[in-house]
C-alpha cells in the first residue's frame, strides 16, 4: 500500500449533533476516521479531506461559509493536508481531486466519511471507474434512516446495503482495526 492515500469525505459539522442534518452513528464513525487519520499521518502517507458545499439558494445544510460546512474538529486538516471542496456527491466531479492524486502517484485509496448511501457510494464508484484500488473503512462511515415507497429503512440497513453493493465489485470493505493493523 505504498501509493495509498486516505480520502476523508464530508465529515462536516452539519452531520453531527446540533447540526442541520445529523447522521446515525456519526460520532463512532468520526472516531474511527480519526484513528485512520492518525495512522496515515504517522506513516507519512497522503491525506485528502473533501468537504461539500451546497450552492443552491437556501441550502438545507452545508451552506457556503457556514459553521455547518466546516470539517468537524475530530478529523480537522493539519499542515499541508489537501482540502478539496465539491458541489456534487462524486468527489471527483468538477474538482481538482483526480489531478492531485495523479501528482502524488496514488494508485490506491482508503475512503471513509459520509453519507454511506450518497457521497461515499458516488466517490467509491467514480474512483474505481478511474482505476484506483478502493478500500472503504465501513465503520468510519455513517448515514441516516431513509424512506422509499412508504417503507422506512433504518440507517444500519441503508449502510449495510450500500457496503454490500460496493463490496460486490468496487473495492474491499474493511473495519478500521484491520486497516490500521
């Protein structure tokens, strides 16, 4: 995993308690993301933080310039760690992420963050399509309860369904402990 970078996606204040769009299990996911971040920092491997801003008027959350759009203190960037701002679920779409990864010589990504069913899914699929080897730290990701056709789907099932789908052809899905070991 010599040419591996850590990609932390959308670990932003609005997803945490007191934010505008809190997620189920976000605190535990952030703790695991922080452990991954510490391991990557210690090894000197690249870390990229991705943050989402919603540009439409009256954004429901992640409004540009808001405290809610800032990266949560648990995984706050340090030093020369790159921060990429995106406006779409796919972290590669209309951002400098691909160019930055190419400049680093990155071949593999460890990905964590939020939301499992939205930006993590879109980013992992795009990264895989671009030829990166992808590993998702499943316990360093969080999502929320959803509803479809009058059926409530608890966050734990949403998360499991999306991790199962990604595992079937887009990358490895592993726990933080195994990635750190």
